[in-house]
C-alpha cells in the first residue's frame, strides 16, 4: 500500500471523529448555574396547610372612662342649718360623743391621746379644721367651739365680725367677760346658748371664737388638755 492511501484513510478517520463530536454537542445543553434566571430554587420543607380554626379575638383595652373607680368617695356631711344657740346646724351640742362618731361626724383623736390622758375625739377630717368639741371623761358633750368661719348664724354673724355688728343684731345687755377677763357676748334661747369671744371691748373689736352649749352657759375658754 502506498503512502498516499494511508494518509487518506487517516484523514477520513479524523473527519469521522470530528463529526461524531459535533452531533453529540448539538443534542445537549449546559446545566443552568445557580445565578441563572432559569434556575428554579428547590425546597425540601413541606408547605404548611392553612388552619381550619378562626384566629383568636384579642381582648379590647377599656377606655379611660370605662376603668372602674375603686376609691371610696368622701362622705357628704351636711350641717343641715346655720350656727345657732346650742347647735352647729342640726348637730346639737349634747348627748354622748360616740353617737357622732357612729354617724361619721367625729373620730378618735389619737394625736391628742399621745400627749393627754384618757380617750379623746375630734371632728372628722372632711369637716375641716376650725371646730372642736368639749366633753367629760365619759364622752358626754359640754359644748362645740369654732375658731374659723365654718358656719354663720341665721342673721349672718360669724368669725371676723365686729362687736358693733353684735350690738346691732342682738341689742344691748349681753356683753360680759370670761374668767380670763376677755370680752364676750352671750345669747340665750331657753336652755341653749351661743357665746362670742371678742378681741376687745371697742365697737370694732372682732369675733375670734364662738361656742355653743346646751344646759349651761359656754365658758369661751380653751386650755391645753
């Protein structure tokens, strides 16, 4: 066999191999890369099925006006009338102080009991200061006192008014002095009394203290215990 035939067969064989490789390339495409748009992500986790139960209804928060008020309101204590002989309004200055404690008008005076012997009482806090009570060891009331214009008489007289006003309203003849020599003005209505302690004996002297009592004239005096 000549050299030219051998070379021709080798060339034909090489051409056949190249053709087979070309056919193989036309029949397949490269796999998409991870960043390719055609690459679909896969997940091995199963999708959760929708719940058949309705969602829980949240508890509404009440508006401020709906919040219940737990504080106990202060009792409404009404004097029920003007300052009068023997009484602060409808509260008569006799009987036992414990009855007024039960009605809410008075309470135990624990501060006074720390410095004074025995049991003591005072007007309730909601009544305010400027009023006091005198009683014996058994709690029997002797009188009520007033040092601030908490109440006024039916004729409008109260703490701060003058001796001239007292004379104009109640007339003359009621001016006296107490055991300390201070000027007083005392008015009696049956067995009930109302007394006024003044800063002096001139017409413009002011009322500084008022005391009401039943059965005996008020002394218009106040000492420590």
